[in-house]
């Protein structure tokens, strides 16, 4: 049976390119795709692919949080993070979320097939430009030192944070997450207090620095 792959990226041209690269291989089949993290989690739970290729910077729910939800709900599904980010912070968070691979977009064309086959066979895969020793040292360092600021937040608070900085009103967020407006306001107030951030531009800057939302996101307008 072919390796069943699901593609998650907010750019259609990237999904189309990956689909072409994978489907020319006789042992790989693309079974679905999605343009945001929330759709990805829903469709993965329905389709149960073998491997998900997951972009980090996606709207509604970023790839790190989507990976966590996939790992919790479908632990048999393997996730390869696809990213332009090569920082230790992003790599550590991806592996901590449950990803079995981390692929840089700049080299994805050459490595995506190799990465899919590697994780499917039970091995971890990291792009060649990422030094294994750097990752191992960083993981050990993080375990022995203070945690990432994001770890102060609950999963729900991280979801609310991303939706807030993407410019959604509390009413819209409440509808997306099936919460009351009052609950959304409570989550928003609590996460700002935990992060020590007092305004929306500060939240946007924090979200971009920690890979929760795409770089092109600007300060949301008050609604």
C-alpha cells in the first residue's frame, strides 16, 4: 500500500508543488489538503493519513498547535513540520509538540520524499542544514533552564492569542471556538497578564516572534 500523505499549507502553489513531487513516486499518495490548521486537524481526524506535512505559519490555528492536536487525537499519524524558520525556538517547539520531522522550505523540493519515507519507517528527519548536535544541546538546555513564555499559556489561551492578533473580534472568536464572549474576554485578559503584555501591538509582536502567526500579520484593528 502507498504511504498516505496529507498536505497543510496556506499557499495553494506550495500544496500543488508538494503534491506533484510526491505523487510522481509510486509508493506515495496524497489523500487530502487544507489551508489552515483548524481544517487540517478536522480532516486528519476523518482521513487518518500516515503522514502530515504541516506548515508552521497558517491562519486560524498555527502548525505547532495543530501538530499538538493531531498528536493527541491521532497519535498514529506522523507529522513533518514544513517551515521557513530555522531557529532553535521553532525547532524545539515543533519536536515538543510531537513532530517527527522538520523540513526547511528552501530545501523541501529535494528532501520531501526522503523525509516522508524516513518518518514512515520510524526515524526522525531533520533538514540537512539543521545540526543534530545543536538541537540536542538546545533541548537539554531548555529542560534545565526556564521554559518558553508560551508554556505559561494553556492550549486554549494560545488559540485565543492567535485569533486575537489576526484581528478577530471577541464575538468572532467565541463563534470559532464555541465559547461565550465573556469566556473569550477572560482568556484574553488572562493570557495578557501571564505574558506581561498590555496592548494589542505588543501581542502581535510576541506572536510573530514565537511563530504563532505569519510574519505579514499587522496590528489588528480594535473591534
